[in-house]
């Protein structure tokens, strides 16, 4: 006997539906294919079967998906594995073949999965198990318990959602300057589509508008005076574009241990926005996170006030009270004017 423990997706699996089915033959030498699991990397990467016993020979195959899928279990010695069986049991006709019992139990498992996932969801059911249900054949002597354990992979979900622009959430727009640690000046976007870090504090071209793209600290940076977005081409050079919808115009804000901020390009991972001591842009392919050229500090423009109004405390003037002698009532003293 084969005791199945778990079906799970392994490293290299894609985000797609992987339907695993078992193929065997009954006593009439007819092929029966039964779906066992519907695995998906983000919601149900594995299925626990708790030592479910299966009598070989059977074949596991992928009905849909590219896998890879790992099947774990162990081999058990059953009554048909060389042990002597009494003749009374050998001549007795079983009311239901073991393979049919297995098909019926798997079909009930799939019905439970479909009920948990709601209408319209769940794995596809084969015709052969359904026909067994309609025939009214109930399994006998099967007491195996099958539990489904799904561990949602939130890291995979965040990674997938960060690859696309969030079109539903409200954009958060901030206005500030980027102070370069190496040049000692501010990043500016000029009208001739040049980008450098030579602007003084309060320069109108150094005023930047930062728009959120999606969660994961991904933003788009454009000049407030020119409306041009800061982007990076395939050579790692900083360029200015009027249309910043591309992924090359998205940067990830990374707060470093020294409280500086590094801007990593979302399309070219490992390439950062950087400027030399003279304020010239440096190629992203030659940058690393620990270099001073990629360190920036966010600063509000000169004369710029935050939109948040400071909370003011309102003090109410209550007339003070004075203590009288013991045994008498408290009296309120008039407020001095």
C-alpha cells in the first residue's frame, strides 16, 4: 500500500492552477482519472492527505499547469503484499473494489473543497466519480481523514502586486526637495530635460512632486516647474520624460541605517539614482546602496508650509474655588478682572 502524506508545489512553480490527478484502472480494465488537488502558489501551495492509503499501480499526472509538484509518502505492507491470507477471505467477494472506494472518497474530498471555495470555485470534477455517486454505491470500511492546510503566502502576494500599478487606491502626493549627500545641492529637473544635483535651496526647478505608484514604497518623481518625470533608460542614465507611466519611471524608496534615502529603479533592480560631487548624474549600473552618491535627504522647499494645521488647545476660564473652614460648604470666589 502507498501512504500519501502531502502534495506541494516546489521551487520554480509559477502562479497558475496546477491540477493533480490520479490515473488507474478498475476491474473492467477501464481507465479512471480522479482529480486529487488544485494547487496554486499564492493561495494553496500544498495539500495534506494524512497518510491516505492507495493501492498501486496508479499514475500521478498534471491535468493542467506546469508544476513542479512534489508527492511525499511511504510504502506500507498490506494484506496483498506476500502475507498469507485465510482462504475464507480470499474466496469472499468484496462489495466494492478498493479503487472504487478511493475514487469515492476523493470525490467527497473535492466536493468539500468546492463548498469551501464557494460557488464557481474549486477543482473540476471528473465524470467517472460523479457516475459512481449517481449509481448509489457507498464506500465501506473507509475511515481515512483528509485535512486541507493552506498557508497563504503574503510575501508572494506583495511581490506580485508590486509589479503592477495600483489603479484603485487614491494617490498620495508629496512635495519636497532631494538633497544630495555628495554634491551638497538639490536635485533639479530643467526644461531642457537635463537632470542634475546643482540647485540651491528654494530653487523652483528643485521642487519635486512625488506620487505613490503602489504599496512597497514605490513612487514616481517629477519636477513641479516642468512636469517632467525622472526615469532611467536601459543604459542606467537618468532621463526626463513627459509621460511617466512606464516602469522605468518608478523608484523604490529605501530608508538606510544612516537615515538617508536611496531611490532604486523598479525596472532595473540594483540600479539607483545617483549624482557625483559635481552634481552630474551617475549611471545606475555603477551604483551600490552603500555609496554616498545614492544617498539623499528629503527637505521641504524654502517658505513651504505643511498643509496640516497645528492643533491648538483652547483653555476655558473657570472661576477658582476657595476652601472654607472645616464643616462649612465650599464657596466659589469671583473671577478677578
